C-alpha cells in the first residue's frame, strides 16, 4: 500500500547520498594528494548534508501532519553568506551554472536552519528541473525593510491548478512525477 511505497521511496532517496558519502570516504582514506582529499571531503560533507535536510524535512512534515506547530528559533545572521555557502558546497560542474546577484551583506532575524533548508530545497529543485544550459540565478534584494530572495532556472512552470497543492506534504507535480527524478514532495 501507501506505506510500502513511501518506505521504498524513502529508502531509494537515502541510498544515493549515503552511498556517495561512503564511496568518497573510502577513496579519501587512500588519497595522498591534498587537493583531491579536500575535494573528496567536501563531497562527503555535501552528501551527508543532503541526508540531514531530507531527515529534517521528513520530521517537519510528520509534525505538521500530527497538528503540531513548527518550532522556530530566530536569530540574527546574513543570508547572503548562507547562499554563498550553499553554492560553494555544490560540485564544480553545478557551481559553474549558478550566477549570484547579491548585495554585500543583509542582516535578518530568521530561523537560520529552516531558511538554510528552504534555500537548499529551492536550489536543489532548480538544479534538478533545469532545461537547456542549466543556468540558475540566485538574487537577493533588500527593499522597504524587506528581503526578497529568488532562485530562477529555465524549466517548465508548475501549472496553476497544481500550484494550489504545492505546499502539501508528499505532493509532487505531475511533471515532477513523470521526470523520474527522486523526491517526496517535502521540499
């Protein structure tokens, strides 16, 4: 039933980043070149961070479905530095396709971990569903004491009728389902 399908999807989605982290870690153990060791260590970290985001998204969806409010821990930080860090964590091929249009610094009072996951999900989806040359633009604008952050790619738009259910847990657009790309509809 649905539970078995969910478990299979969960297992499939966890297996990729876990296997990637283990593979890079095994190579890292034998690698003597310092630059290559750094590259491999970054890939291990990137894969483990993907797993952490998946688990956090799953826990948040479970809490929301159980009727709990999502706890927030707001604090002051610079989302520009956070966006730059997320892009720096991408592999070099993906990073080359990302353009940043950011001011030098912005000060916000948000829940940094929740925002990190939101930015990560937006960037991950932009990478996953890009067409053509895969160009992605991340822009941050401070206007009238508000911050507007956008992640733009060249991909198919989500049809208006599917936008209504976009933020419901475990829902994916028909195009996302047809794409064959893994996802739970939690991002």
